C-alpha cells in the first residue's frame, strides 16, 4: 500500500508540450466561437438596432409608424362590356373594389361614382379580348383602372388617395 501512495510525478518533457498545445488549441477554439457569436449578433440585427449609445440622430432607432386601417368600397353593380373578337361577340364582367386608408378618398369615389363608372366602362371596352385572357393582361388592366380612379380622386381631394383597385370577380365569355 505504501508503494501505491507514492506516485511518480515525473513528467516527460514531450508530454508537457502536448498539454501546452492542447491548451493553446482550446483557447483558439474558444476565441473563434466567441468571435463568431459576437459577429452574428452585430451583423444579423436589423439596421439601427445595434446602436445603443443613446446619442440619437442618424443612429437612433427608427420610429414605427402604423398604417391606418384599410377602407374598402365595392363598386356595384358589376361592370359588363362587350367585345368583337374573331368575328364573335364576347363579354367581360368585372366586379371591383377600391381600397384607401382615408375616408375622404372613399367619399370622393362615392360622390363621383357615375363619372368613374363611365370612365371605367370606356377603359374596359377598349381592351384587347385576347390580352385579357393572360394574367399579365389582367394586371395591366387593374393598373390602368387604378390610375383612372386615382386621377379622379386627385382632382377632388388633391392627392391620389386610393391605394389599390381589386378585381373581386372577373368573368370573360
């Protein structure tokens, strides 16, 4: 037993350098992990979120402005126009709604509904029936209708006011 208690504490010099290499390697791994974590923290944050100096100015956090609630107005009845294509009579039925965020824009649409319906019927009836059969053609028509509505509302209230024209029904025959 006495022999077991006395341990041989002599270490070869080659074993000591291995321990030093392991410690140095562990420290390098630790620095790399911490550096990667810090880099991800700073570079993956939203713009302006990393600045906590409180100085304000250009580095201040952006002010979040909430949009007003959307207001929809459905234009009834549906628009119906006819086309002559390839010697055949074709029809287009379009139901649409307009979207705004301010009540005065919707009020302007309601006030001028007869003029707006006239302008939209003329717009729809001048379209090429074949083009309207493609998604791109429908989107172009929606954009043209938006411009028509925005132009009328801008004359009334001084700004476009209407954000979108939405086709709620689109039937071609």
